[in-house]
């Protein structure tokens, strides 16, 4: 598959394989349909990117390509899936809805069953942003608006410590690229 993707026509999209630990979100996921672990990983994704299952048994809800796949058929399907993704993202942007991508290393804990006791509701509290300007805070506030998570902002370490002592803070984000920022303090 890697060889076929590397040999894709130069007039179309460029494909590359991301490492499992990559922080970059994939535009498209190609899954080995004959690998149960690979198929199970799809279930762990809440907002899955576009998925193509290659080989294996039929998988309802996903585009599928039988093995052996012809290069022309593969490139045609990948091009169609990329175009569908572009249209979907444009529609989400037009509605003002953020794309909430989420990849997990392990499947979500089921709401029933032996592991249900490990489930916990989200912790109450604020998202604290430590940054010299408010633009990053405004951007994050827009992204987490759907979850009604309050966002606090400060430009000093002393104020950040005081805020953490006074109010519950779920997550603190520190812009380490800001001048005079020392996150290790």
C-alpha cells in the first residue's frame, strides 16, 4: 500500500503515511480489513476522519476496496473520499461548527459491563491559558464553546498560580513561545 501511495499521479493529492504517535491529524485513514485490531481501532475514534477499508469482510459504514486493488481504482476512490471530506469540512465551517477530532490509543470504556465503574464524568473547572496576548484564549474559547467550558486568561505566572488556588482548573495551557515565559517555574 505504501508503494502504491508513493506512486500516486502527480496531478492529484500527495499521500504520506503518518506514524502512530504523530500529533498531526490524518485527512484519510486506510485500514487493513483483514486485521481485527485495525478494525477495532476505528471504533475507538469518536470523530473519525475519512476511512477506507482495504480487503477483509464487508464493513458497513465505511468505503471498501477489495484486494488485490488496481492502482487506478485506488486513486479514484481516494480522490472521491478527499473531495467528500473537503465538502464536509466546508459545510461545517459554513455552519460555524468546529471540527472536534479525537484519536484514542485504546477504545472508550463501555457504559455497561465490567469496566463501567472506571468511567468518570468530566471534571468541573476552567481552562486556564497563560499567554502574553488574549488571541489564543479567544481562539480556545471559540473551540470549547459547545462544551460550555469557561476559559480564563492571564499573562503572568503569579496570577496563574493564584487562579489555580482560588478556582478549580481542569487544564492549564502555557504559551512557552511567548517572551519571558518560564513554564518550569
